[in-house]
C-alpha cells in the first residue's frame, strides 16, 4: 500500500494549507488504522506551518498545547489537532517535553515518534505515504518496534514502554525482541516510574478497552510494570484458589485478569471492577482441613476460604483507584460493584429477599453487577458459561423477578413510603434521630409486605413503635 484515501474534510482543510503556502500530513494512529483497514476515530495533522500561522488560517482554533507546537482546529464539526513539525527533548517532569524545536521536514518530524507503525505520514493532497522507517512492513508483520534504538526512545519518555504494552493488547501485535527486552532494564524501569500517574492511567484505560486486556496485563506483570503501579494486583500471583471443590482453575492474579477479559469491552466500570474484584483474596485466604465421611470416600482434604474478601477487595480497589486519580464517581461505582459481587441467588428467595437485594444493590447498578457476575464466572476457567446452565437460569430468573418488582412500583426507598418525617412529627414524635430510625423501621415493614405502604397502616405502626 502506497496511498490511503484522505477523508473529504481533510482534503478541504488541506486546500487552506496549500493556499497559504504550507504542506500538511495526516500522522500517527489514524494512518496506522487506515492501513489496517479500520476507521480512524481521531485525526492528527502535522505541518510546516507554525501554530501562529494555523491560528491565522482558520477561524476557530483553540491553543490547547501551543507551548508544545499544538493547537486544535474546529473544522467542519471536527476537532482536529494540528502540530508543527518538531523535535523534542526529555520529559523530565514525566508529562511534557523539556524543550521543543521545530523541524524542517516531515521525515525529521517522524524520526522523533515512538514506534515505526506510528511513524508513517499521509500527504493530505494525494494520500501518498511517507514511511522512512518501514512501518508498513511492521504493521503487516504485526510487530511493535521502536523508531531507532529502543533504549534511546524509552529513555526520552517513560510512557513509551507503557504504550508498547497497550498497543500489544489493543492490536494483538507482538513487541519486537530488542524493544521488549529494553523494558526490563533498571534505567528504563526508573524512567517509567517517573511518569505522571495521569499519563499511566490514560494508557491503562486504553489497555482495558482492548479485545483481551490479559495480553497487555500479563506483559505488564512480566516486565515489572505492574509492580510499579499496581503492586496489590501483582501480589495475587501464587495465591492459589484451587481445591477439591473445583471452583477455580487459576491463582488470584490470573483469575482477576481473565475476569477482566470476560467483562464488556465498552464498559470501563465493569472492567475495572472485574480486574480488582478479588484482590482482597490474597490477604483473606485461609485453608481448612476437612475430614471426609466414609460415604464421601474418607480421608482429609483442604478447603480454601476467602471470608470477607469482597469488602477487603472494595477497600483496596478504592485506594488503588484514588491513587490513579480516577473520578470519585467512577471509584464509587467500581467499589460498590466489588462489594456486592458475592450475591448467591437461589429460587427459594422470598419476594422480600429480592426487594432487599434491589435496595442493597440499587437498580441503577443492576446491569453492571450482572455483567460482573458473568465476568467472574468466565475468569474461573477462561470460558463462557453455557446458556442452558443452572447458573444462567437462576440469574435470568432473578432478572425477571427484579423486573416484575420494578413494574409493580413497590417501595424501594424511603421516598417511596406513604408517610414522611412531617407525618411522624404530626403524631407528636419529637424531631431528631428518632424520626430517621422510625422511618427506616417502617421501610423494613414495607419491604416485608408492600401492602403495608398506606398512610393509615404506617401511622398505626409508627404509633405503636413510638409508645414502646
């Protein structure tokens, strides 16, 4: 392939560059994806025009990274990053290059990029490809290789090794041997550790959105990167779970990793919850010796327990996600799912038990919790559960009972009660803590029997309880 098809919007944009005496190229992941036959989600342009030139040429320009030669052009309802040809020095702060020097040619600009597959440019005039480092061959061979010496590239920016691991998972490519070995070096590990946590998190999110995060996560473990950023997760290696009951095939680390594979690719919340849902097992693991009866074959077997691991896992996940600077809303959702993932539905559950499950979990979290349960099951043996299995039938039954409870408009929160605090005050119950406690007691009555949710019945109950 010597050319790619340039989108109409970019052709019109290019006409403006040409009219002003400049050249422009599409670069980076968009070119790589087009060579792979994929649709490019974002467009990055590089040009010999300076940021000031670009701001004069286009009507709507945001100086998003003007200190580093980058502006964002709003053009034909698209946000397009435009960067001047450049070279750059080290990232000593772990986030931004120490200095920027504008380059004279597209070839010089491409020489500063991380991997050969990302160092290909497409001329916006005719789609012809500039590929000075033979990135197309590496794309064809599904190979991730640095531009030039891997040690030099990685010591320029400690994020690049993380990006190699992420691309490996995202694209299913193999990291070239010399490139991969360089990640293990002590000086590279130190450079990796210097990057800002936000830059790591952004790459981590992209890795988790890959078809099978396990490829990148296992590489993170092998290279030592996991211990740098996620030591609690890495500690699950060797924490065995397999016992005579046959529930688990893998240790805690692999189970978490494969559960992440089994979670929906487009749902970061569930993938995070799946990856961390059992990390507390490493610290709650106990082994019990059980004597078998004669009918069971006699002898002694070991049974492994992880009592309370879901709460410990939620606590640990909160610390990890806070450290990685995830938004509080994400942290709360993930940790809530982890804390609730050990529900064990049986058809013998009463309607009141179903209602209490809904209240404890929250209707808004229900779909994610079921997705986490399926991911957890996948992670046990790395295979999807059979659609006609008893477990699936039970989960489907529970879903249907939840749906029916929701349709019946049963009271599922204090605001659904037929009485409120003012009604209790009118009974002569003094304001304060007692009002809240009494409302909660009334709510429990309604969860047991929805027919109790009338003002008359609840006020009668309230009077009796207040007189005790």
